[in-house]
C-alpha cells in the first residue's frame, strides 16, 4: 500500500492507473468495521481502491470535539493494508488548507434541517473537504455510509450541482451485534453509556415495526421513538425526526402514501453525541 502525504504524490499514483476505475473511501480515521465494509465494497466494484484519512477541522463547531477526536494512524494503516487498499492519502492540515486558503463549498437548502440546523457550519466543512478530496483523488466511485444520512444527501447534491464526474455509492449502516451503529465516537462511551446507547436502535426499530404494521402518522412515529428514549436516564435527546427523505423537511401528521420516511435522531450521552437513522420506504410495509 502506498502512503501519500502530498497532492503531487497522489496525482503520480493516480496517473499510473489512469484508465482503471478507482473506488474511494474518505474517512477521519480511527477506523471501525463500518469503514472496512465501505473499503470491501469499493474493492469489489473497482480496479483500485484508495482511502483518505484526514480529521477535517472545518467540519467541527467551536464547542465540538476536534481536539479530543480519537486518532490511531498506525492501526488505521494496518487495517487498510490488510484490506488490500492500493493507496492512502494522509494529508496534514496545511496540505488541505494552506495559509492563503479562501474557498468554501456550500450546499444550501437541505443543510438547513436535522444535523445542519444544530451544527450550522458542519456541512460547509464537509462539502469543502469532500470536494477537494474528490478533485485530488479523482475517484470513479466514492463510498459513504447510510449512518450519516444527511451527509450522503448533501454530498449527492453537491456532486449533481457541481457536475463531479463520479458516482456516490451508499452502503448500509454497520451495527454492533446489539444494534448500536458503529461510530468512531462510540469510543467515548463509558460501559454504562455504551449499554444505554442501544436505546437509539431500539427506538428506531420500534418505529419501524409500527411502520411495517401500517402506521403512517409521523407524529405517532416520533412519539414512539421519544417514549423509548425517555425511559433511558443516560440518554438526552437533541432531536428526533420523521422527515421527507428527499427534502429532509419534517413531515407533520399523515405521511403521503407514495413517500417513505427518514427517521433520525441525535442523542447525547453526557458530552458524546450519537446519531442514527432508518430510511423506511413505502415497500417496507409489505
Ligand atoms: O464521514 C466522515 O468521516 C467525514 O464527514 C468525511 C466524509 C470523511 C469528511 O471529512
């Protein structure tokens, strides 16, 4: 596996197989099984696979966890090598954001809701770095996890709006055996909080069961998720949402029969904020 730290090194590596397809997995490191599933899918669908490891300061708000974000570069590199990744780009901050850096890539609209409403600068940071990584890496396909449902929607919008010449592939959320969505931030949880954190999955699964049984009132689905979370004393709900999967606008009352629904939530366990979602399609009621 080639480890590259500069844009020139990446371009040289990409030039050597310019006619082959490249699958890209962008990460902030501290890799878990969810990232590795993206790598495996990328490997299965492309001639070459590349990954990036960059903890992007621009997507963290001033009170968020940038300085304590978990890092373990050596472990990450071993994991990527074991998966057969061809090359990995590990830039320093100054490579991505040199001193005279001045550009922001901003998707407006769907960034106003859900995560974007609570973390106002977050998605500008994500789209700015992802646009740069796409330009640097020149992938044929880029792989993202459904766990970050709004990130997927925002990146897709950016790819459409700015005519990036690549496909976005979305992979299912990787889960622990008890249902907790895999996340680098799970590392912050105490054993008590880790046990309590399954409440997100239980809340979503309960609402999914109701949906499958024919419940189509979004207020009822939201309320059922809130009930499950409210009996867990360590869980402090930031938001619970039942939103249109395309516009990400909250749906009040009856869900139109031709629409699915994106159930999502952000929940604090002390300072650790976890997110999760289920995307329910109309076909799921069968
Ligand atoms: O999902 C992440 O890990 C990050 O938001 C990403 C896409 C690597 C951009 O920094």
